[in-house]
C-alpha cells in the first residue's frame, strides 16, 4: 500500500463524510416523519437549511466575546477531525494513529466544553441553562461511552479503532456476547449525546426542556449553519463509530481501490439502516424528564460494565 | 483466544441476553414493559434450550424448549396482561429502593455470582459450563427485584423470572433436569400464577390496593 493512495483515501473519506452528514440527518428526520404518518420535508432539507443560513447576515450580540464567534469553527473542526479518525470507508488511514478511542472521546469533550462556554458567553438565561444541562448529560454519557469502547478494546487488546475494526471485521467470525451489552449501552449514549428523543427533542426551538437548542439560541446565519452541520457530523460520527464497533464487515483497507466500491455500498446500506433504526427508536420512546437522564445514562454505564464482566466470564 | 464452536457461542450469546433482560427488568418502572421483558426472557430461554438440545443431541430438551415457549412466552404473559387489565394497575411500579441504587446492588450481585460460579465452572465438563455464573446472576437479580418491589404483580414477575434463571442454571449445569421434574415445575408455576391471580383479586378487594404493605396491618377482627 503506497502512502500516497492512503492519503487519497483519507481525503476522500473526510470529504465524503462531511458532504453526506446532512443527508444522514435528513434521512433520520424523513424516516421519523414517515413513522409518524407525516409526509416530511424530504431528505435534502438539512442542505437547504444550511444553504439558507449561509446566505444570511450574521448578527452578534454586543457583549459577545471572540469565544462566541470562534466556537462554531472549533466545533466544526472537532467533528470533522473525529470523522476523519473513525474508519468509515477504510482502515489504516494516515489520520488514524493520531488518536485512539480515548482521544476521540476527548475530542467530543473539547467540542462540548466550547459549545457550553459559548452558550454561557452571551449571558442569557436560556444559554446558561442549556450549557449546564449539556455538561450534566456529558459527564454522565462520557464514562458510559468509554466503558463501551473499553469492552471492544478488551476483545482486540487495543484502544485503537483501526485494530478493533480489524479484529472484529477481518478475522474469523466469532460471536462476542459482551458486545451485545456494549451495543445497548452505545445506543443509549448515542441518543443522549446527539440530543435525540428520550433525552432531548431535536425538533424543538421553544421548550423549557430543550438542551442543545437552548445553547445555540443566540447563533444566527453562518455560525448557526456551521453548528447545525457540526451536529449532523457528530451524529454521523457516532453512527459510524457504532458501525465500526458492531457491524464492521465490508470495510476496505486503505489503498485498496477494488474494495472501495464494496465498502462504499456497505456504508450506504448500514447508514440507511442505522438511520431508520434511530428514527424508529425515537418514535417509540417518549421524552423523559431531565432528572431521569442520570438514571438513563447510569443504566448505560452499568450495561457497559456488565459487558466487561461478561467478557471476563465468557470470553477470557 | 481459541474460538469455540458456533453452538457454544450461541449459547453464550443467549446467556448474555438473558442477563441483559434480567438487568433491564430491574431498571424497569412500568409493569407493561416488565411483562414484555419477561416474555422476551422466556423466548431467549426457549431458544437457548433448543440450541443446548441440538448441541448435546438430547431430543427431550426440544420438548422442554417447546413447553417453555408455550408457557413463558404465550400463556403467562397473556395471563399477566389479563390480570393487570383486570386490576387496572398497568402503569407504575413502586420500588422500595430507588432504581440507580438497585442497579448498583445488581452489579455487585453479578460480580458475586460470577465469582461464586467460577470454581464450579472450572471442574464442569459441559459445553455450557461458563454460563452457570450468568444463570446464578439472573436468579439473584430476579430475587433482588422480588425484594425491592412493593406491588404484588411485579413481585410475581420477579418470581417467574427467578424460575427462568433456575431453569437456565439447570440447563447449563446438567443439560436440564429430568423431564418429569421439569414438567412438574412448569405445571407448578402455572398453578402458582393462577393462585397468585386469584390472591391479587382478593388483596385488592380487601385493601383496594395491591401494595403488600397493607398486609402488615392485618388484624383479627
């Protein structure tokens, strides 16, 4: 495998994921609409929203600090880097050694810190409220996420996502019961981290219970577009991490041009299924009270812990 | 890691699912979802019995898998549904200890059960030996559920789930109990739940509630 073609793969993956991220969000929303017997805005709606927002003039509050307008760029950068690290199209990409799963969680944490600070920056009560809630969800979701990833790392003896995918996807097929626990925990974390329905309602702009939307109320135009785009990137990043951990089959090696087409096809199918599944989960569950969130995420953490215990019992 | 034959892998997977469901039942607040989880647990149990029967070439396990399916996936959940509709107690479950604490206790129980079963699994020669710890853990978890729930219906579901765990323990330790014993237990279970049902109706008639705390105030007249 030549270095050059690996770099080409890396660029291809990064660009592709950035471009399809709004599509993933649109697909989830469209599926949700179908399940709720609505016709829905169509899967291209997030692109229209982003385009519209980029054409508007940005309005900043008088007391906004540089942190406030820098945050959307940082957020977008963090999420873009995250999807660059996750093996989406191919394994052993040049970016992959830069960060293992722990650093990946750290990257998400960095983005969270900035968006929370920006939420508090203007000093509106909604922003502060959203930021606090975001931090609460974040500090509960992070350990659960880490435990989930550690369960996968225990199997492959490495915290590098590439090694995990190689172990699970490219070797002889083995059922890992511990991954069943990890998968349940991961889905719960995914729902919480991406402001999906049991924890937060992504379709609301005016509710006292909102979390993500409360933080970004003060943003407009290109800043808001970047934040929306970053949010869809985050969702895509989480789904692709889930795909890498639990259904990694079909992914290509970097530089393997013949495997690329298969890998691309597999990715599209998996993303479509994952999006539909997410929409289904969101439709069948009701939003829970904010004070139930610790319980929800505590359950996720304990499931992940159980997964590790089961690993030692059945697979060690 | 030496890879196991597919059948053992499947049994291990079902064992893990059984534990997952037992744990999920512990965290559940609603009786309706509790019954659904119980039915799912019965289904997993029937599947795993089927696989053990296939792996060890014991056709009588097919029968017990069939009976398990009929009783625990169809009959008992249907009966419980009927019962809660009749009693009109579909919604809340009052827990004595709050749920996060219950989950922590649950984890401790799981670790305890795994450690307890480890030396037994070492000397066992069955293909299902490593699942004994899981079976014990799900028994203890159901037991915990029985202790910590206040409402009589969820206690009975705990009791039934405990029997699921016992059944699984029997399958994993000795490839199932003798057919007569098994059928006897299952029949007992059915009768017991019917009696519980009648009992509930009476409890409610007397106290207008299913909270068994009222039973503490029972006095002779």
